[in-house]
C-alpha cells in the first residue's frame, strides 16, 4: 500500500469512527425514548404517543443496521468479492428504510385509524405523563440531531455517507414527529376531540413513509450501480482529453462501489505511430494520474486502441489495474 492509499484509508477510518459515535448516540437516545414513550402511551392511552414509540423502536433497529453497515462495508476485497464490500453500506441503509416504513410509518397510520374508529379517553394525569415524556424525547432527539449535523458540517456539509444521511433523516423526522404529537395531544386536551391526536398520528405515519421512500430510493440507486456525478465525470473526461497521446475518448463509464470507492472504465484512441512498449507506459501513467486526481477511483480500466502504420488494433494495454499502482 502506497502513501496515498494509507492516507485515504486513515481518513476513511476516522470518518467511520465519527459516524459510529453519531449512530451510537442516536441508538442510545432512541432506546431510552422508546421505552419512555411506550410506557407513557400505555398510561395515557395516547395514540400519538404510541405512534411515536413505534417510531423510536424503528429508529433503534435501524441504528443497529447502520452499525452493521459500518463494520461490514470496510472488509477488504477477496476472491469472492474482488471489488470489495463497499456496497454493503447501501444494502443496510435500504433495510433501515424498510424498517422506517413498516415499523414506523405503517404502525403510526394504524394507530391513527384505530383512534378515529374507537376513540381514546385520556385522564389529566395521562396528559401530564404524555407531555413530560414528549418533552424529554424532544430534548434527547434534538441533542442527537445536533450531533449528526455537527458531523455533517465537519465533513464539508455533504451527506454522501448513507449511514450519516439516515441518522440525520431519522433525527430530523423524530423532532418533527414529537412536535406533531405534542400539538395533537394539546388540542385533544383542549377540545376533548380525539380527532386531533389521531390526525397527529396519521401525519407522523405519512411523514415516516415519505422519509422511508426517499432513503430507500437513494439506497436502491446506489445498489444497482449509480454513476459518478456529472461534475466528477467531466473532470475525468477532461483529464483524459488533456493527455497529448490521447486522440479521442470514445466512452467513459463510472460506478460507485462504496462510500469512497469508484470504478472507472474508459475506451480511448491514441494518436497514430506509437509502439507497444510506449502504449503500455502511457496507459500506466494515465491510470496513476487518474488515481491521484480522483482518489476514490481505486478501480481503473482502460481499453486502449492505437493505430500504428495506419492500422487500428487492440493494444495489450487494454487491461485493468488498481488505481495508483
């Protein structure tokens, strides 16, 4: 492993450590809050509070998924998975989205429908218990959200890490969900109409379904092979075209293989008159230049065609190697 690879690996480990701390903070907060909400919801007979309890249980399970993603996605490549395990991060994030949809969104909608159909009677003591639990939950969720946003700012404001993106989405949704539950409970107490609390539960459910859909769609795109951003693809193409020995770039393909891993494959035509040894040297230099300019491009393949003596032929340089080799 060269110095560039070592530096990249060290930064990845540091980023993973910070993300792991953020996920653990969110997990601890959600476990405590889930128990408190469930107990408060049972005492108060509050559908909105029970919906929030389901929300916190779903978030707790999702944090376990994200911790698994952080651990498993950094395993080194092997014969069975020659491109590594980076996409495990996207798979576990997809499971987290499914958890939000099923355990959070569907249960919240069910609670809202049940409250509208059967009603809910709450005592003054139940209201007080519910407000206390939701107030504590709002504080804890806000602390967890601030921790996640602090890490986002520390990483330049980006949300490329699906684990961090999921935590931010969960905590942001939790803060909004607790606010809706507080509003629904307060209106129920003031008017005596359960429709307000039932509506809050339905709103929480719809919110969770929407968040699960957005997170799931992003994870799906990355799992099935998402290309690099147009800006990054443009940088790669410009670098290739800037090489004096390249006559044209016929095709460029990119695919994200993990959080900081990407495959780059290019079909290029070289200027006429280059011998085989020179073509090999050019191919190696181009790969190293690409790996230096785009550190995440750790799998680089060039399909090189040169035209010595006016005759097109496939060069033996049309082979792949790890970037920076």
